[in-house]
């Protein structure tokens, strides 16, 4: 079940990027909600806010290492709680979505631009990465840190007594 989340992220990301290339690349930008949201074609060779621009191979290696580590953690059921597991599946899907772009094109296609605030243009993979990272943060704060600070035996969540790797 969990890998379906990753697969959904990859498919949604690639479909929206294909549409952005097909419809937006030549025209640049389209107003969706005036003063709030535009669909704007952008090619990002870096990370968020174009940080580390031009570090394509570094991102490729980093993505492979982090994704492999998360898959091992999920397979070994080190993280038992659904909040942490779903977050990891979302991060894997988002990372692979952007990985595909970097590998094939050397840049990531972005298309969502909030115009009411000065913010980076982003894509569906970025949304999955961000939400997944927030879920992992919630998992760490509320399911690991709290138990550890209360003096309970350190565990990575509640024991998983089911065969389903996300739902309980």
C-alpha cells in the first residue's frame, strides 16, 4: 500500500511536468487566479529556491543514497507508525519525481507560482517532498522525542502487528 503513495507522487509529478513543457514552455506563464496563482514554466538546476544551482550529479547521488536508506528503513520496519511511514513514502515519491528530471534533462521542471508572496516556483514532487518531510518531523517530535524524554523505552513508534506497511 505504501509504495502506491510513492507511485502516485511520481505519476502526478511527471504528468504535470509533461503538461507544463507541452503547454507552458513556449508562452511562459498563465494567470490562474489573478494576484494569487500562476502556472509558470521554469527550469531549476538547483534545489529549493535554486540553491546549489548546477550541482546535478550531487543531487543525483544524494537522491539515490537517501531514497535507498528510506527504502531499507521501510523494509526493515524500523519506523512503525503510519505518520512516519507515509511521510517516508511521500518523500521517496517526490525525490524520484525530481530525480527523473535531473537524470534526463539536467534540470527540474517547475510550474506553480504563488504571486501573492515572493516564493519559489515549485512542482508536484516538491509538494510531496514538503508534506512528507513535515510528517516525518511530526513523527520524530511526537512519536520518538516525546517517548524518549518521558523515559520510556526508545522505539520508533508503536509495534506493527499487521502485514500492511502503512495502515493499522
